[in-house]
């Protein structure tokens, strides 16, 4: 198995969709995306609707043609057959032909991926068991629930033991138990050396399993890093003031617009969460608290949740 | 490769999973099971068939004359008829009787024959059909003799015996072509039997029925049923959820499209294989007719489906909607039908009906005959063809003439000695059907008014004019010379001709027999030519070429014969030192006109059938016109082929020579052009201005027809496969008039290569469009 340093390298990638009879209407789906996905990691791709996440994945797989820029997958130009041979893909809202059963679907997609029928038959039982479809392999796909179809889709993406697995909303429609199962499968795949590129709306999902994350908005990458890096305390993080005061006094000390939350922690102690990005704002609050004889027990900036970090980044973008 | 096989396999799975396929297959199997009890059985013929009565009028006359005879088969059979039957028989011969049969079933039908055959078949059931004294002078076949010695014959054996006795007694009038008769049965019951056709007559009809059955089930129901089922296959594949998954696999987009397309064809392949193999097995097992060529229907109809499905596949890939794909296929089919029907109708009207088919040069100008056998003379002042030499107003329609009169070539022949033209005109018998033709003439000084010279005593097909102006009419066993008759003889002839309905030609005295005593039998389809230098006759028939020399008294003597070891018919002509003989198979032999030795041989392309031969009066060259409308020229002095061809080749519908040896050809329309064969230069032209309908045909319909595929012609391809014949009689020729060996009859030449080529080009073009679209599209 050839392991590249980066499984995905994208440089200034642009995609313009054209439509209309004269193809004059244009939509800029990707506007200079640059990205580097290291191998052996679970890499998450986040972004609001219409950010260009699916387009980026489709460009990587050659399903959509790039307008300009460079995109390489496993060292090959994006879309090359050699690259696709080493990639497993689970598209969003995929549709597996309804006349197939679980096992014939794996046989079909396995052969499409270059495996022999014998090889597929050898691998299929274990794989179906791994994704939780054991005992349903001879049922028609038309009788599968959404979650079962997702599991089967995941199985076909893993079948040929690819170096890179690209998953677009893999847990869509899957129940919480199933999600946990899928997370475990992905983690074990990563442990086995596979790289996983994951696109999901479920921030919690990303937060739980991704080693690194890229946030895409309006067709360009806004931020990349580990989850920890993205959620680490920054100036924009809320300040948490632990004070001994009643709620009325406390509220009179802060500008109401800056307070995001007031928590009563007991014994007349309150935690006031306030957005104070500038140091002079923090200083003036301290002055106000002192002037009103409010005891300041502690003061610190809190880490963001991934959701907060994501929203903040997107909000910055909108602003 | 593994990936694409997987796609094909998946298509097969999808087809099997489809309920429609199962229902269709169940339907086919049910139909085959229903058809399975049908079977053909062959027994000894026990009934007289209409086609076996060669001369019904003569047969009836002999029977009626039996009333006056004693101890003859005719007398005995006459005595077996009751009074009513005898009266009826007499009525049949009496043209004034109200009981005389009226013609039904269009020109050519012969109700007299039907009635005679019905009455005789009733007689065959009689126990006392045979009378020793009556048959004592009749030579009986062995089978009849054996049956006569057997006591207590069954009904069928009795009928068989009587049939043989009848045929032996009336050898000239009845020809039992085949001793077997076919019956159609269902399980153990006889449904139709015996069929009133000989096995050899029944075989092509049976093949046609099989082709039609396969055509209906596969060509229409099969193909459109398959289109209905497979219309959704490609749109489903290109739905966003499925195509993204497929394109992420290491497969080429174009091959994915092509493989999915081929996968769709599996459905039709299954359907066609089951149906055709089932019919093939049924025919083989139940009817003993193992028609292996029938199996070719499977790839042919799958190919037909592929042509239509290519439209559906491309539409499905573009719009991803099965309804749109289906509607476009129906529109495509309708468009092809409209263009095809328009093309056929216009070609029929402009080329087959109105196009010039014969040319004759006369002293005062040029004559032309169109497809409906109307004669025209060129009017130089108004530059158009003006009708002349017209038929009487009560004669048959041009349409009927085109289809029915094709056995007799209506080609005016100019006699410069008397400045008049001769031609043979098909003449209907009073009782229906067609008798021998009439010789008609027209003088230049009378404005080419058509005058009948009387009915020729026998069937003749050619008028030959000798260098001294003699008019010769060879038949299969005789040679007649038209010698004319007095006005009184003419009136008597007309009367006799009228009352016998043409059975006995009253014009007998006008036609003098000049054949040699040892005149060979030329058979039904023969060719004849006269050498304008010395009046020598060449006759070709039954595979032999006979050379006849003109004697001083006007009769002919046989000089020599040459056996060509063939049973083919031919066309022939002679001029100067050489004769050219073109066989139906397209083998051309240029012969020394004196020694009959071959000086040059040439084989025309496969399926090209010669239509006529003509020769320059000065013997400088000879020309062969084929049914493919090509002209082949030969040098009259060396016998070698001339490399130059007229530019009209491929659309040349008539060819003739001017007195000075220049070649006249028609362009298939309203133009005749004159060429100097030695230089290839055009020296004259007679061309009428065509109307806008011709422009519509030339610049719109025909280019469209050329460019568009012709899937409907694959039906003809199947007929071609089944019959193995490229050149067949024109569509619509009534079976009773069809004579496959008559080279002068209008023919449809089927060209398999262009049909396959055009459809393959279209199929490839559509698949390329589909591949290009799929390869460039973002999904």
C-alpha cells in the first residue's frame, strides 16, 4: 500500500456551475479552496448548506469537473481512475438499485471496484457483520430502512479496503446506537491506517471522531486545525465571572447586551458569561464590580464548543 | 473488464427481477404451447388444385364436347354429370349466359377455373368414375394402374385413383405438379386439408407467414414492449444518488453508458431468444421444417431494438426521465414512418409510375413509355412529353397495368420500312385472367393511333423486327410471323375472339407459324433476339441457346444449339458479330453470334439481376440494363466490356439505341439523354421541366430518407434471410401473377448492406452523442 504524506491536496480549487440555455447563469461553488489532508487521520469537513462541501468531494472523485486549480488524491490527479481505485465513497442520499439484495449489492459494487466475485464473497460476511447487517444480507434493498441503506453504503465503500474513504453524511438516518457503531468502525479503520474524509452536518459527530477539521464557507476554507485548536479559548471566547452577588446586582454591573448566560451555582454565587473581546472592557467590568462591593471569586476565558467555534467563524464570514 | 461485466450482469438481474419480463415470457410460452398442437401432414393428393389446371377453357370445352363422343374419358365424365350440372357447364362456355362467371377479385382472377375445379373435385368422389372402355386408350401411370387392381379402396384412395385417371385423360389441360398434398392439423384434428396448393407453392407462403408472425411478435410487440420496460433503465442509472456512486468507481463514463445500453438490450435478447427458439423448435418438431435461418431473427430484431433504444438511452441520459425517453422514441418512430411513407409514395408516383421505362426512336422523333405503360412522344415545341398511342378508354387502369402487365414488356418497336410501331398489349380473357397478348400497331401518318392486329395465338413476350420488316413473335414452342389479314378475316377473327372469350384466337390467319420442325421447347421463361444483319434468330430457354437461320420461304431452320447447363432464365440480344446473354444470376456471356462460343464472361455483383438487353442497330455496341438501374456496355466488334458508363448509372430506368448507334438512356424521371458511346459525350437531350413535387422529393424527402436510419427495412432483411433472395418481385405483385423467373417483371432489389450500414451508422452516432454527453456532464 502506497501511503502519501497527504491523501488529499487541494490548491486554489475553483468550480463555477453554469446553467441556462446559453450557460450564462453562473454559481461559484468553490472559490479558491486550498486544503491538505494528512494520511491516517479522520478529517472532518464542516460548512453551512451551499458552502461547497459536496462539490469539493465530487471534484476530488471526478464526478464534477473542476474549473481551475489543482486537486490531487493519493498522489493522482483528482478523478483519475488510479485514484478512484483506492478510494471508497459513500455519497449523500445514495441510491442502491432496489432489485439487489445486500450481498448482491456488495458483489456489484465490489466488482465495479475491481474485485473478483470470489473475493467479494469472501469479504462480504465479515463486513456486513461489522456494519450491523448480519442476517439481512439476502433481503432486497427495497426492504431496507434508511439506516440499513447507510450501513450497506458504508460497507460497499470499505469493501475493497481503500486507502481513503470519503463519506458524505454517513450517519444520516441512522439511530444513535447505529451512529455509535459507525463511529467505532471509522475509528478502527483509521487505526488500521485508512484515511477518512468525513463530511457531516452533525458537529457533535465531527467533534467526537475527527482528528482534524476544515471549515468551508461560501466556497473557500475558513479555518483548519484539530478540534482542540478550533475550540481553544480565543479573544472572542466568553469571559466567565464567578461573583458573590444577587442576580439584580450582577445584572446591573454588566451591559445586558454582552451577557450570554447567568448561572446560579449556589450559596449566592453566580457565573456570569459575558462576551468581552477587548481588555479594556474586562478592566471596566472589574472596576464596576469593585465599586459595587461585589466579590469576584474567579475570572477566566472558557473554551468554545465546536458548534460555537463553527458559528463564530461563519458569522465572521457573514459579517 | 470485470467492472463492465458486473454492469451487464446487473442489467440481467434487473431484467429477471422485472415482473414485466416474467409476464412477457409467460405469455410467449403460453402462445407457443397453444401453437404447439398445430402440425402439417403430407399425404397423397386426392383433389385437383386450381394451379394444376393449365388450360381451364380447353378442359371445359373438351368435357362439353364429350356429349358428342363415345367411350372417351370426356364422354364418361359428361355422363356422370346430372342435367343441372351439364347445363351449368354449358353456361360456363356461353358468353351470353347469365350464369357465366363474373370476374371477382380484381384483374387476373379466374372464376371459371375455380368453378371447373370445384365441379371436378365433386366428380372425383364418385365410385364409378372409372370406366374400362373409356380409359382404354389412355396411358395410365403405374400408381393409377396399381390402384385399379386393388379392391375395396378407401375414400381417399378412391379419390387419389380418380385424380390420376383424370390427369392421365387430360394431359394437356391438367398438370399434376406434385403428388403430395399438405393438410394443417391441430392435435389429431384436421383444420384445413388438403390445402389447395402444392408443397412447393405452399412453402414460400408458409415462410412468409412465419416471417410475419415473428415480425408481429418481435418487430412490433417485442421491440415496443422492450422499449417500454427498458425506458427507465438509463434514467434510473443517471439519477443523482446512483450515478455518484457509480462514477466514484474506477470505470470510464463512456463505457458505463455503453454497457448500461447493452445491458438494456439483454431484455430484448431474452425475449427474442425464447420466442424465436420456440417457433424454430415448433416448426422443426411439429412440422418437420428445420429453418435454421430463422434463428437469425434473434440478432436482427435485437439490432432493430438497439436502433430505437439508442434514442431512448440518449434521451434518458440527458433528461433522466423515462417518460421523456419513451415519448422521444415514439416521435422518432413516427418521424421515420412519415418520411418513409412519403418517400415511398413520391417514388412510386414520380419514378415508378411516371418515370420513363422504355425508349424508342422513330423517324419523326422519340417515343417513351412510363411505368403505367402510357406512351409519349416528345413535343419539341412545348418541350414536354405528349401522350400518344393511347389505349382504348375502357382498358384497365395504369395502376393495374403496372402490377399485372409486367409479365409482358410493353416496348414499342419501330419498323422503319412501314413507319409504324408494334407492341404487345396484355389482354384480359372474357372469363377473367389473362390470355395471350394482342399485337397492336400505330402508324406515324395516323398520329400513332393504336390499332389491334389481333390476339396472338399463344403467349409471346417479344416483338422482333427483321431487316426486311418481318414481324416475328416467338412463343415457347413456336415462332409466329405476323402476315396480316383481310378486312373480312379481321371481322371474323374479332367475332370468334369475342364469343370464345379469347380461348380460340380468331386472328390465327394473321399469324403464320414459321418455326422449324424440330423446334425446341423453350419453357415458360425464354429470351429471343433477331440479328438485324441476316434475320438469324437466337432463342434461349431451358438452359439451351438455339441458333435459327431464316430460309427463303420465310420459315426458320435450326442450325445449332448450345447447352449452358443452367435452369436460369435470361435476357439476350444480338447485333453484328456478337450476342450478349445475361442470366438471372448476373452471369453475362458475350458470344460469337455465329459460332455461339463465349468470347467474354463477366459476373455482376451479388443480387444484381439483368432486366433487358439491347443492341445498337449497327452492331457497334450492346447494353444490359439491370434491375439495380445500372447499364453495362460491351463492344460489338470485340465483345469486350466498355469501361465508360452513362452518368445516369444507378438511376437509369430505360436504355435504347438510336439508328446511328448512339446510346439513349433515361434518368428514371422525365429525361432521355443521348450519348456517343465511343467518346462518352452527350449529344442530345429530351427533358421535360419537372414540377415542385420533384424538387420536394429531391431536396427534402430523399436527403432525409438517405440520412435517417431505416429500422423498418429490417423486416425486409428478415424476408431476405428467410428466402435467400435479394431480388424479389415488386411488393404488391399478386401471387397469381408472380413469376419469379420472369426477368422483365418489376422487381424490388433488396440491398442488405445499405440497410445494415445506415442503421449501424445511426446507432454509433447516437451512442457517441450519449458518451460525449455523459463524459462532459457534471453529476
